[in-house]
C-alpha cells in the first residue's frame, strides 16, 4: 500500500511555470544558472520516469517562450501554454491540460516563487490537487523567495527539495540504481545538487 505522505511518481504531474529569460534575469547570475540547471534536470528525470508535464510561459508575445535550455529538455512536441493570468487555474486551457493527465499531485517548479508559482499553487490546491513546490527549483529575487515559500507552506502546500523529490519518485535502491545506470552520462547531475 502506498505511503500517503510520500509523493508517488505515478500520481505526479510536473507543472513548469514561466521559466523565461525575463524572470531569470532578475536573479543574480549564479543563482539563475543553478535554478535553470535544476529545473532542466528535473524535467529530464520526469521524462525518464513517465511523469507528464504541463509547461507555460507568461505572455508569450511580450516575454517570449521558455528559456532555450528548458525547451531543449522537454519532450519533442511539448506544448508551451500562453499564460496571461498570474495563477494558472484562471486559464481554462492550462487547467484542463493538468486535469487531462489524470494525476492528482502537482509538482510545481519555475518563477517567480511569490507571484506566479504561489498563485498557481493556490489555484491547483483549490481545484483539489495535492500540490508540492520544489523549493530549490523555484525562484524570486531577494527575500521574496522565502516569503512565497512561507505563505505556501502555511496554506498546506508541500514544500520539498529536489533531492527529496527525486528519492520519493525513485522509492527503492534498485530503481535509483537503474536511473543512474541509464542516465548518468546522458543526464548529468547539476553541480549544485548532491544525491
């Protein structure tokens, strides 16, 4: 019987919010590079594990699409939804895409922690999804990152780290070993992550 407190890979959908140059450039360069590496790595882990992904970008016409590194990590043909509300649940097409995965646990990554990530997480929670935000795969400048995480935690959203999520998705030593055997050369671990 699955542990209800752990995040089940077979019930997860990865929700990638606004990983665009316009938001990444607000962060210090080193922080932006690390965040982008972590998000791209998690997208590739999700692909390996069969976790569906719903990807969006705020105001495609005004801000452009997702960062090229993200586009390169996504499965070919992945749609990037145009998000014109800060919270994705206000966008019927995006919300429908999340629902159509038939997964009930939304894993949220992206930018910015205290605005679009926070409002999207709240909206998904209100739509009866279990929501987990990956603390080291979301970002906002300065103290706003911590403020956003604190607010989401207080609302009952699960705050998890990239390492913890990876091992909850793997669940066993043998599956973790299988991942490393198949992916270590093609999917190098970001230098900022220790597994």
